[in-house]
């Protein structure tokens, strides 16, 4: 390949010489030679950008080529004229010229087929045109169509050009195609395709020496460019591979590994190192290409690389078949008949071995290039693994048979398992992993077979299971021996300088020594070592900004600032409508103390739900792909799901400082809640609850005592005036005062027991007995059917419920479930945004963020599935007869569904997005809350749902934005909850506030009023469900132990709660009365009473 920095001078010299030749041909009256070589001169003018001269020359050439009936060159002439038309913004002319060129090529194809005798000159000309020029025509056509307003057509042409061309044929053209296609994808809103195209372009630029640093992409072997006229091949395959090894900074490592594999004693090599150190790059760009067809002793190496393990046997068999098919000596041998694979897999037929054929574009690719490009075809179904095989049983595998065949053909198969930690995530049980262990043991016992395992060093201990379950005498049963392991560390400063020189020289991007020294010192930092992936990311930003001197680096650097600026570019790659989401995700991957937490995608989705951004979750996959692909975020394979982590600590402060204030506020609140859970999980939550309960008890006690004392004085005075017995009145007043004082003592006692239980959980029996005793005292102060709001104390109920639920969780963990009436089941929805009981209480409707509605029985059996196709659903409700369902989503539309799942109506209210809606029991009143917290009442009819009549808007303090609403069955009142945690009761007729209380919950998600009107359930920001009576006294609490509760509904009979968990499951939790709590507590204590009968007195009154 010519030096690009000197290309202009070379082109000018070439133009001069061609001009001399054409003038000579003209003087000699050899117009046939002029017609033949004038195209070359036109190509030079095209490279120089001399469009005026190119147009004149192309018109001259077109006359000559028509004269000599050279169809292929006529097409080229029209292509040149199309390019000059594009330079003058003559889009229609350019499109016409390109279409003419393509039509001429079709005529040439027809002429070739009809030629008799065959025309070899036309055949070779057409082959060259298809190989080198067809993609160029499509590229020109796409640009013209785009400027004419046909974006879809332009994208189709560019995709065809990309698929038709091979980058090695014309790298600059291929890169231009990808750059333009990326821009068109982005303009269309196809951000994922745009990003992937950008990554592919960068990789190809690096492979062909147009880019020094590849960023976070994995290095790949550099393919040779195809031979083109007038440019001889200058580098052999080994030289090209050596450049890629240098780029990874691992020349000595590759040499040492090759030396190891050359020794008969080294059957197994375990390469390990931290994430980002370059394990995959050294294999893909260094070791595997260097091993290709290399002699190890007297045998030829055949490397087989695998990094996808969903069907490891099928993938290995296909890759090995392809590799062996490229070895002539193996092709001449016959595959021996096998006796079956032992795993129900059909033996690969002989004709399956031939995956490469002569002819076509495939011949231009190296064998390893073919292996890499075939990865996409290796996603077959997971093998039907049967029962584990003992070491005494022979392990049968078609892969082992092919390996034996390779050995017989004087080959050394080298099986390379990259990112081997992925294997343990795909097969998460010992039984599922055992077949691979048996296979690996079989490989090690075969002569001349080498195995390489590459994995993160924090997963090395997984290999001990392999050693424990399998006889590994061949490696002395020591898989982690230092003779087997090969550690990869970071680069030294000196090695880093060599790598930078190698990369920049190849890309002709020359950096002065003082700039390189400053960059290396910056990257090495206090540790004195450089992480290869960081070198690539920072180097890519230096090249992108065109930094070429030390002064520019000092002005625009250091590395932290470079990465920070690249961060904004990455955010923009997510698309304008996803930029805020990308910034929030980066924010969520930081902590207030400057650390970088590890989070799964489910964690991030739950965080977004907590921030009220449910509708953004659909784009989370795109944002994570961009952040990971750009090198800003690590994707760390884990079980049961991968985790994500910000790549550098120094990004934390920048990200947290740069985000908008509202993002910071919401994320700070989220972090505060999460930090509380980290400190002591439920203990801290219960201690805080006890403090709140005690404060509330003292407040109400003072009120009761004051009221009782006042009542005493007033009652005596009144009695004297009307002649009633003052003694009797005085007794009644004293009774009320004593009841208030006793209620206060019980409230405090219940809170104290709860606090003690949390501080000393080992004393659970003592705590439960004390709670029962307090509960019995409370029962003695109440009468049957006393409304909950008139209970003199409620903390005893709360204490009993919390202790019982905690004991139940512990018992279930020990395999001894306690019967408390709680049940659960899973839905098909990943995140549930709303749920509601049917009026008869026998069904549950759940709404998902994916826009689906599932109706289930209380046992979890799916009864009906609805697909709204309107995005995430924010709220839903049944009609009074339970035959219809109303849903509303992020688009603000309300849809009405029949019992059979048919949509029967759809309409929009004037106020955009409806976040919560609730119907009265008679179905005649609709109350809605919109995205800004405005509450409106509507006259509603299920018979004519599309024409609601607005009754009134509720006036309230908009600073405390309302997020959820629930209407009472009697249609007399409704309840709301605001983002500051305040629960308010409102009068439907007058729109007046009747009462309120504080739920002590930050950013609550939902409020649900029981149809019986006795309970109010609230769902907090931290996933805690609290149950209140109507005067604001908490009687029960659920979740809050790192739970991800998203929504709740109270059953029509008021006896149970339906609670939606963050994993899409539903928990049916009974709302237990004081009697039920006491009964269950005493049942739990029965075993204890057998040992300590004196303690049974606490339950005797039961």
C-alpha cells in the first residue's frame, strides 16, 4: 500500500507520466491505446479531487469507449460523470448517470452470455467491475438519493454496497461507505445500527493502517489487501500478523506461548489476567494467526478458537471440520465410521466437511479470517446433555474423532477457549459442565493435541472443579500449577512506548518523543503500569482530536480530560432522545463516595423505575451496548446475569458534577435509600420505623390525655347544668383518660419490643412472647368489630406482623415453611407497573413495562393476555362488573378492553400522559393524575367511554406533586399520595381536603384504598409497602429488605394485598387482624412451650 502522506505527490507524478503516454499514443494515432489507458488517468484525477478536469476527461473517454464498443469502460465514464455532478450538487443528474452505468453493466452481462465464441476480455473486465466498481456505483447512487430526499433508498443502496464489497479490495471506499451509512442510520434514528457501523469502520481503519488506536474494540488480525493493478503486494502474511502482535504489545508473550506449545510436555496452558489486559487481543490478533500453518516440531499447527459456549460441541465440530478441510492431506483420508456420539447428536456427514469452495469472493480470505467470519453461523440449539458420565465410561464425541484424524495427518490441533469464564455462566450446574470436563480430559490424553484456556484471573478457582471431578494424571492433577498458568499483566512504560510507536508508524500518525513520554507517564500513573485497553481508548481520543504536539496535549489533556470529552461523544452516539438516559445510567454507575458499583441490567431497570422513568427502559439495551462498546463501561459476566461497572474511578466525580440538577437530585435520593439498605438492611428500616411509631404514639398520647382531661372538666360542668349525675359522667371521663394513657403505654411497649427484636434477632422467642403479651393487653381494650382507626394503639399489630414475617423467612430458609396464608406466583412480565384485583376478588390484572396486560387467577394460572402496542402501561382498572378493563400508557391514551381481549374503545384526555387512574365502584366517576401531578374528576360511563365530561380539577400545592390516586367504593371520597409522602383524603362533591397524614416515604409510587375503606396501602421509593388505618397509624409493613416492589393492590374484601415484585412475580399477602396475629404467634410458640410451660401463660387467653 502506498504511503498516504506522500500520495498527493505520487498521484501528480503519475498523472504527468500518463499524460505523456496519452499524448504519445495520440501522435502515433493509436486511439485504441488511448481508450485503454485514459481510465487510469481519470482515476488519478478522481483521487486528486480535480473534478473539472475529470469531467472533461470522462466525456472524452466516453466518446472513445463508444467508438470501440467497450461497455465496461463506458460504465466507468458515466460513474466519473456522476461523481462530478455530485460535486456540483446536481443530484438528479448524478442519479441518472449512475443508473445509466448500472444499465450498461447489465447489457455487458447479457453480451457475455450471448457471446459465441466466449469473450475472455469481456469476462475479465466484468469480473473486475463487479469486484471493484459495483460498490462505488451504489455509493454514488445512495448519495444522490439521499440529497433528493429518499433516505430509505439511500440506506438500501449503501447496505448493498457494504455487503457486495470486501474491505480488502478497496479499503478507502469501504470506509467511506461505512462512514456515510452510519450517518444515514443515525439520521433515521437507527442508533444501534449506527453505532455498530461506526465500530466496524474503526476496526477496518485500524486493520488496514488508517487508524492507530482502535479504542475499546478487540484487536483482529490484519487481512491482506487484494492485489490491484499497478500496486504489488508488499507484505507477506507473517509480516502482517507481526504488526498486529506489536499493536497488542505482546510480542514476547506470543513468542513464549508458541515456544511452550512446541514442547511435548506442555499439553495445557491457562492464560489469565484482569479484565482489559488484552487476553482476547493476544489470541485473536497474535497467537492464533501466528500458529496458522506453523510447524511445531515436524507437525503443522491447526488453531481452533472458540469463545461462544452455548453449543460448544457443535461449534467445535464445525470449526474443526472447516480447518481440516483446508488441509489437503486430511481431505484425502476417509473419516472412520463412528459408533455414535453418546449425546444424541448425528455424526457429521462427509459432505458437511466442505464449507469452502473454489471461486467467488471467499478465495480472497485467509483460513483464520474464514473461521472468524463463520461465528454468526454457530448459534445452533443447546446439546441434549444426558446423565453425567463417570470416568470409567468411554467418552464418545465426533470432535475427538476428528482430532484423532488430524493427528494421523501429522497435524497439531490447538484448541483455544477464549473468555472461558463464559462457559460457567452458560452451564450453571456441575451436571451440565461434566460432559465438557470429560471431553477436555479426552483431549489432554490424545497425543499432539494442545489446549489453551483464557479467562479472567478472578475466575481461576472455577478450574478447581474440573480438577476435582476428573482424573488429570496427564498434568499431575494440578491445573493451577505455575507451569500451566501464563499470567498476563499490564504493560511497562518502555513496552508502552514501543507499542505507541508501532501503532502510529503503521497509521502514519507520527507523534514526537516528548508527547509519547508525557502520554506514557500519564497512563502509567503511580502504579507504573499501563492497561492496554486504556491506552487504546485514550489514544483513540488523541487521534480523534488531532493532537500532534506536547503543547497541544498539555492544553487538551491529561488523560482524564481526554476520556471526559470522549464521554460526551459516546453519549451523543446513543441518539438525541437517549442522551439523558445515557447520562443517568452513567450516574447510576457511580456512588457518592467516588466508587464504581457493580450493577446488573435488572438493577438499572429497577433504578429507572424508582426514578419514574419506566418508559425509558426500552432503550436501555441500546445505551448499554454503546457504553460498553465505547470502553466507558465494563460488562462483567456473572450469574445469574452480567454486571456493569464504570471503567475508571477518575470518571466518577466528573460524571456526578456534570449531570443536570434534576438527575442529580433524583439519583441522590435513590443513593440515599440504597445506602440505608446497605448499612443494615431491614434492621435500620425497623429502627427508624420504631422511632416514628414512638413519636406518633407520644403525640397521640398527649392529644388523648389533653382531650380526656378537658372532657372531664367539661362533662362535670355540663352535668351540673342539666342535672345528670356528675359521678357517672366523671367515671366515663376517667375511663376515656385511662384508655388513652394505656394506649400510649401499649404504643410505646410495642415500639420497644420491635426495636429490641431488631437489635437482638437471636432473642426471637423472647421478642415474640413479649409481643403476644402486649397484643393480649391491646385485645382486652377493644371490642369485637371495632374499626381499626378507633384502636387505642396499633404498634402491637405492627410488631407482631414484622416478627412473624421475619421468622417465616428464616424458617423457609431452613426448609420449614410456616403457614401464614402468603402465596406467590410468577408472571410473564419482567417489570410490572400496575396491578388491580377484579371486583369479585378472584382475578388479578397486571400491566407490564412491555405494554402487555396479563389476567391471572389467584393461583397464578394465566387466563388472558393483552398486547396494547402503546408502550409501557402506567395504570389499569376493571369495570364494576369485571367484564371490561381500562388501561392507560405513556402516550396518554386510555384503551378499553373486552373480556375476550378485544380493544373496544380508545381515546385521549386533554392532558397528555396519565400516570394514575381510578374508577368508583359504580363506574360513574373517573379520577386521573397526569404527568405534572394535576388531579381531575370526570363524569364517566362504561357504555360511552370515549366522551368523559370533566367535573372539576382539584386545587392543591403543585410543589408536592401528586403521583397516584384511589377512589373509595362509596364514591364520597378519594385518596392521593404526593412525591413528598403526604397522603390526603378528598371530598368528591366539593373537592375539599378532608384529612391528611405523612407516610414517611420519599418519592412514593402508589396509593391504594381498600374497597372496604378500612386500610390505605402505600408503596415507597425503597420498595416498602406500608398499611395504614384511616387516621394515619401504620398497622403493617412488607418488603424493604432490598426488595424491588413496584405496585400494590388491596383486595375487594380488604383481607389481602397483591404485591408486585421487581422480577415480575406477584405475592399475595394476607392482612391479618389482631386475633389472627395472636393465633399464628401462639401456634409458632407451641414447641417452645413444651420446654418452658411457664411461658404458655402469654397465650392462655387465646
